[in-house]
C-alpha cells in the first residue's frame, strides 16, 4: 500500500520563476540550430546539436545556462564548453 498522503502536489504552481514550456525550449534549440547551420542539410546540424553536450546544459533548468543570451549559447556551442565571463 502506498503511504503518500493526499494533497496538492502542483510543484509548477509553487515555483518562484517561470517554468519554460516545450515551445519556449524549442525556440532556444531552433535559434542555436539556425545560428550553427551554414550549408548542407539542416537536419544534420540539428542532429549534431541534439547529440552534443549543449543539449544537457540547456535542459538543466536548475542552472542559468538556458536563460543566457543567444550569442553566448552559440559561442559556448562553437567553443565546445562554457565560456568564462
């Protein structure tokens, strides 16, 4: 038998900041794909990004990386890691 008490467990409502929805997250990835794509198949660029370290960094909403400016995120991806600021 489960011993979890009944109650309201809406942790999104309890957040002190705006939790990004999938459209917002998609916009961040779309900008990075657009900034990184130069020629050839854009799907190849998308696959490279989704399989790179930056995907985990952008989806870690406990850090501030997701909220950084577009040009900083692109520069980090280009350099292969976080940039000292």
